[in-house]
C-alpha cells in the first residue's frame, strides 16, 4: 500500500447518511420483494387485469426476502419502518447538501466537465481512475449518476410508494394522475427499486476496481489516500 | 507463493462475506420473532397514522371512477363461501330472515332487516379496492351510509370505534372474522354498508348480504358477511385485542397504506 498524502474527502454527515442509507436500501429491497411475492405480477393503469399483466415473473426466492419465508405482515412492518428512516435520512442529507454547498460544488457537473464526458467514459471503460488531486472530486460520470439517483430515482420511488396508499390518494389524487393509476405506480415503484439495485451494483464494481480499501476507509473515516508521496 | 496467498485471502474473504450474509439473514428473521424488536418496527404504523391523518383531512373523498372503468373480473378474497350452518340457512332463503344487530355504546340499540336498511339514506359509488397483497379492482357499490345508521341508533359520546362481527370462520379454530374502524372512518361520506355490487344484489363471494366499504383503507378492513355492529370505547378485550382478525395475525390496524 503506497503511503501517500491523505486528504479528508468525505465529511461526517455524508458518511453517516451514506451508511444509514445502505441499511435502509437493503432492508427496503428485501422486504419489498417479500411484499411483491404476495402477488407476483405487475399491471399498468388503475386496476389489475389478472389475465393480462405487464409482467408475471414468479416469486423471488426466500434468501432475498425479508423475512426469509412467506410472511407479508412482517415484511410490511420492516418496509414501512425503514421507509420512514430512508425518507428522514434522505431529507437530512438533502438539507445539509444544499446548505453546505456540497450539492452545487461537488454534485452539479461543471460545463467544462460535461464537455469532457466522452473522455471520462473512455477512462472508465479502461478502468483508469483519477489519481492525486483529481481524486478529491467526483468525476463527471459519478456526478451524473449520483444526481440521477438523488434527484430522480429516490423521489420517484417514494412518490410511487405513496401513490399506493388509498388514504393519500383520496387527499392527493394527483398522486394517481402522475403515474397513470395505482397499478402503474406499483410497477414504477418496482422498476425504480431495480434501477437503484443496478446503480448499487455498478457503484460497488467501481469501488472494487478503483481501490477498494482506500475507498472504504474514506467512506468510514473520511480520509482518502491520494497515492502521491509527501512532497 | 504470492498467488497462493491471494487465493487464500480471497477464499477467507468470500467465507467471511458468506457468513456475514447468513448471520444477517438469520439475525433479521430472529428479530422478526422478537416482540421487543417488532414493537420498535410498529412505531412506523403510529407515525404513518398520525402523518396521514394530519395530511389528508377528515373528509377527502377517494377517487370515484366511471362505469367503463369497472373491473371485468373483481377478485374475491378471504372467505368466499362461509361454512357456518346458520349463515347457509340465511343464504338459502335469500337473507329474508337475516337481521343486522346494532348495539354497544348507543342510546337506541336495534336490529334491522335488509329491506329496512335499504330504506335508509344510501350512496352509490364506483371505487377502487386495494388488496394488501398488491392488486386493485374497481367496482360499483350501493349501500346504506354508516353515518345515517349511527345517527339512528344514537352513538354515545364515549364510543370511539365501530366493530363489525361477521359470519365467516377464518380457520379451524372457528374464530370468526371481525374488524374495526374509528369514528373518522365511520362518519366518512363514502363509508357505506353495501348491499349491491355492480347493480346486482351483493354476491356471496363478496360478502352477502352486507359488507363494509371504507374506501381509504386496504381491503381487509372491509368486513364481509356482517351480522352485528357494536360501538366500543376500546377493543383490547375483543379477540386478541388488535382490532380485527388480520390485525390479530400481525397486520396493521391502520391500513391507510
């Protein structure tokens, strides 16, 4: 391990909300699959056309569901508890990210970085990652991926979840309108969950190939090794 | 030598990851059995209830749909043919002898035949039914407004919940279905005791002769085969004390989501 210069890359609240989010998303996905297994078919529109589903993909195996056997009532309890935690944690992150300038400074890509996007894609494909001073900042692909998750997928999955509530639908019928019906909302909720899973898989791959211990340390302690020797 | 070490390390890491995974899964399943832990999970239901009550107002109406939106196949869930002999006798005579008992914390307890109920103020609505399993169907319901019935029997001020006791036994133990809603739900304009579905007498599979429609909650709240209604101040002494058959099996009493 090169003993290079260490930089403080992730602030405490970023690390904190990141790991709370890891727990939330894991529980939400697994309990969500438990809930899905109670009726493993997806539909489009207001209602379930039982003989004409958009997808009837069968049930997920026990080892990916929470609890690890058919138990809808308990799956719902896990799901709603961690949904509240997920939303609270996300709101806290959003507030701090905007107030501290993290959002504007570190997440919104600069116009010049956007122009370099082809270059960044080629670097990623060759598994060449920024070193030294450059590693201090998120690169343009990271920024776009994080923005898509934070500003599109996360709000969308929460809204689609809320649109499945008959109580909220009564007070806010636009919840149904924006998704084109409750069953569409359920399908979109499912698609968002798997899009997030896809993001997490790519994210973990990138963590692995760009220096797993260095990345992990920086997300636990905040300190990242730039790989440069002391100058 | 180096390669050997690397393989070893990879093997050990894989082993650790596997063990952590297994530990997490069995740990979570053990937590699901732990009453102290599930009590923590249950706080979410209370938070959801307060948040939804605060954000939705008392009388927001569930969306009503057009005739064209009615489901060609409305799935019947739970009991679809009660085995209770008394119920079967009532069904054979077209529920001519069936009477709805209304009692508990009311000033004027009474019993009502189907034709008497049909003379009370009614409401017809085409609404969406959301099952806790995840599916939805749209149906047209006509029934007596529960608010009108409660006014008739004069609910006493200490009443807080309306209990529905049903004819259908859910399992071999013979425990019969029951449910409860609070007074906000009971006096909601769309809360009706339905005796018609899609312009026909309520079919047995859907709860004949009378079922509850509480349109802002999930399907399991909407008790079928109602025999008796009782107003109570609390339901901790009824059944297992959770307010309903499915609630006693671990489902939320607040079924707004």
